[in-house]
C-alpha cells in the first residue's frame, strides 16, 4: 500500500522522471575562443529542464551548480533513479516552482558530467584531452551557457541562481550579460576567493598531483589517482561542514566502541571522511577537479568588475549567506552587496541562521524557499516593464 | 662594529649558546608500561635547560612543545645556530625569566627530535621501529617527562606551560601529577579534540599513508614519503593561520604578476604552502606525525577526567586563548575553565585579541609575557606555603 505522504510526493510535489540533454556547438572551424586565448570545439554541454517555457519565453530560470555538481538538479533520473541535488528547491509548488517557471540546470565545461572537459576525447588526437585541455575560467563557463540559452530560444532569463561555485557563475552572468538577466540569486559565494580559499584549493590540487597514479594527468588508460583524489575530497568535506555540525553529527563517537591503538578509523568522523573520499573517486574525474578549482581561484569580480563603472544595470539581486559557513563566510556576501549598492543596483541580502556550514545552501531549503518564492514573484510582476535586451539603464553623468 | 641593539640582545636579553641533553631510562627489563599495555625501553628524552635551579629546587618550570616542536625552546643552538621556537618568551628578563627560574623544555616520545620514536632503532631487531613502535598517548608522554623531572632532582615544578599539544601535556600533567605541579599554563589548547580537529588530523594521516613511498611505515631505507608528508603539512599550515592573517600576509598577490594558466603556483599563498610543505619533509619524520596526531586525538580530559571527582588540587591555572584561533577556538579554553571552576580550582582565563590564528601562541609574545610574568611571581610567592608533594587539599565531603 502506498502511503498518502508518498503519494503526495510522487504525484503532487515532484517532477517525476527526467533525462539529461546535450547541446553541442562551436564545431571547428568555429571554436569558442577562451579567456586564456586558446580555442575549444566542439563543445558539448549537458543540461536538464523542468517545467514549460511560456509563450512569451519570459519564465526561464537558469540554475548553476557547485564544484562537484551536475545538470541533474531535480526529479528522478531515468537512467539511475537518482534524485537531483536541489530536489527540495525545484518542482511543482517549490521555491523554483515548475508550475510557473521553466527551470534549466546547466553543467559546466571542464567538468566530467557529460560536458566537454579534460576526460573528453580531443578530436585532433583521438585521445582524452588530459592536461591538453585548455585552461578555463568562470567566464568561459558562462559564455558556453549563454550559447545554450540562445539555443533554447531564450532572450532574457527571468533569473539565474546557484550556490558556491554556482553563485560565482551567477555573478559572472550578471557581469558578462546583465541585459539578459532580470534577476540573480548568488548564494553562499564570493566575488573572489580569499587566500584561505585558494589555500584549501591548492592543497586539494597538490594532493591529487602528489599521487604517482596521476601521471601528470595522463591516467585515463590506467584509472584514477584514487588515493590523492580521495584525500582531496576529504579536505573538501571538512570545509563544507561547520565545527558545530560535525559535533552534532559525530561528536567523539567511536566506530567500534573502543580505541584501536593503531591507525584504523577510530572515530565515526574518520570513517565518514574515508567513505566520502572513497566514493568520490568513483564519480568525479581528478583532472576536472584541478581545472575547476583553478577557475574558481582565478575569478575576481571585486573592484568594479562585477558591474562596469559606466553602466547602470536593471538586474535585481537576492544575496544569501549562512551564519556558520566559514568556507564562504557572510562577509564575502556582504562585499557583493556593497559592490552592488555602490552601483545603485536593487539588492536584498539575507544571512540565514544555520549550523550546517557551507552545506547549508543544499540543506536549509525551508527558509530559502520562502525568500526565493517571493523574490521570483515580484521579479516576474516587473518583467515586462524591464528595459529590453541590449539596453542598460543609462550611464553615470 | 656591533650595534647597541645587537649587544643588548646578545649580552642582556638572550640565553646565549645552548645544547640539547639526553636522558635515557627504562632499560630492559624495566621498560615503561604504556597506556596501550605494551612496554617500551630503553627510552631517551631530549631536553634543554636554561637558568639555574635554586638551592631549594623550587624554581623549576617545565615547557612543553607543540606537534612539530622540539626541546630547543630558547637560546642559540651550539650545533646549527638555530634560535629556539619560544625565544621571545624564555630568557633573562623575559616572561619565563631565566634570571629567576630554571626552565626545562622536554621533547616527547613518539617524536623525531632526539627522543625515542618510530624512527629510533628497535633494540630487539636492530632496525627502526617504524610501525612496530607502540601506540603512545599524551599520558605516556607525560609519564616519561615525570621520569626526567625525577632525574633532575625536582620534586615540585613551579609551573608547567605550553601551547597547542604542549597545552594538552600541561593539562595531562595536572591530571596525572597534580601534587607535583604548583601552577599550570595551558595555552591555545583543549581538553579533547573536537570532530573537526580529529578530521583535520585524519586527513593529514591519510595524506601520508596514501603516498606509496610510505610503504606501510617501512620507508627508512628509501627516504621519506615526501609528497604525502608535504601535503599533510600544507593542510596544517592553513589551520595554524586565520582567514584574516592570510589576507594580511598574502591577499591575492601573484607570485609572478600574471596568471600562469596552468597548475603552477600562481598566488603567493600557494608558493608559501608549497615551500613550507617541501621544507617540512627535511626535518620531520612521517611516522612521528602519524603517532603524535593520534595521541592528540585520543586525549579526553573532559567530564571529570582533568581532576578526579574525589580530589581538590592546589595547582593554580592560567588559561590563555586567542580570538582568531579557529583550530583551538576559545570555547575549548572556556571548557577547561568550567571544568576547573567546577572543582574549586584557582583559575584565571584570558582571551587575547589577535589576528594570527593558532600561530598566535608563538607570535603574540608581548601580552603573554605580561600575563605570565605576573602569574609566575604570585605563584612563587605562595610556593612554600603550598601543601607538600603527595598531598591534595582534601576530598569533597
């Protein structure tokens, strides 16, 4: 017998089965020119869509994911039955309400989740790019997503939203294409990485590259540098949680009730990290981790780079941070707000109380739902009075 | 020509040339029984002393060092000319005034700085212990230091002091031998590691053990697992600094002025971490890092284990923490204070403002000097009215 709760879930609140789609473009000789000056093509982007595009093509929302995320943000995947990484936020009646909005989630170039990255076959060699893959930036990711949005026939996005590196892409969208973004929701993110954030990423990269199985990136015939990548991911998981959330989840509980008096995992937290590390190597490409973390470190939209000095933009912002997030602390979201206010941009800022650390943007869905639902409703009401594509609201005198 | 400042340094404020001494004990069949149940012997402890023991043997202060420290706390080492790790704190007229006090700094078992540890020769095999070295705890370290203090003819220490893992040893001294410790100064430390602290240590261990050059600890004929140990140390350095101190020291400055668009060290902070990692492998044994971090993780002096329920102790405490230390946050020092107050122990607590993070206990010497100088003076005034060795101040009714 199916319970009422389950029925409700299945038939009222959820998207149901979804599939990942692929868009391929920039075929030679029309490759995309990257920020580093190199050319890349053909490029495939993996993406998913939920809900329906309205007749005026005015209800499209682009969702962008974090470092190890993918295009599968919501629904049940047809292939493996996995639910999306932002399942609680996207669906009928949810924060990003698929009864009202056409939601797109785009993967990133440089990744390993169906889009072109270092593990993809280099058409000129017939072998994986490996370190032959060109260096990419957050702006390059956004430029490819702009091509996808063109392909989908969408002139102006109602909203661009995402957390962590997804938030960096949101900011870059506003910086690169303000006339195509009616509203932006950068969550738990930053205009630029602090040296501490760069340091954590650098240790992650060094851990991968220290593994002899990495073979200077040319490991595709031999298997992943599993040990180095696992350690890298363990570091990540510490930074995603907070001191408090680790205390609540693990405290000092022992795995087997007694000390081992050797180098086994004595504490539950050790077992958790080992498990997460070992699992990660099955689902993520080590070279992608290198490329993507570097792209994050290079981003710097501070000091007038978010909005050009000579522009006023009509994009509305909702900036969200979490009180216990020490990887992307609230002061970094406040720097975004300061930058926007200095350019007379419409911006609301909320720091949500949470003990979950950086993971809060994935976990604390109730308050985010409330904020985002209202923000989107007001945005949509004003959508058609918005200056058209290519227009900015005028320059400073 | 020697400047006045240098003269002053050399002849008035500094200890001058020092040498490391060694004490060997627990010769078979009288090995030391460790907490894990195994026996260890012979045991050598490296130590240094500064100043002179007075006739009543009442002015001895024991200094204990952090994870990668050694016995060389002050003065200029006769062999390599290196200054001590707490040079600013120990010497004539300094916080630990060697005109007044006889200062001892003891190394730890399990280490690699002259004391018996995994790199030492196992007398039964003629080869390095490697992972054959028995598991050690903070209490084992303190038990060997107690033997050293006996050897030096000191019945009661005026004070035991140290930061970080040194502070853990301070707390363990008070727990194991309260009647032999007149005063205790635990700095930037904790009664027990939180799961976050355990997690950082576990990643450090995993990084070392992931390096194939580690060879299950049996690498002494082949050289250190350099890459794994370097990554481990890089993680450590991030946790020793604060977000703020990294911003002040490095910000986002580039090493070579431009982005490399590859995986070189672009940012100064990356270069710094790589340098510190590479340097560490020249001076510290990887297996020692494993043993010592586990000893730290196992310590738990909370919930009545610092002072037994049936005891009142006469040891005075000065507990110090630093506002920006997120590795050993102030709340952990406050837990020490709460534990002591609950046992009617004389305790003063100071949180010092600093941006240096956990490194502050090594760097912020001015305020520590003031606090410690006064604390020691008052302690010494009351020393002879203190109940004798073996006495506790009575039990609860």
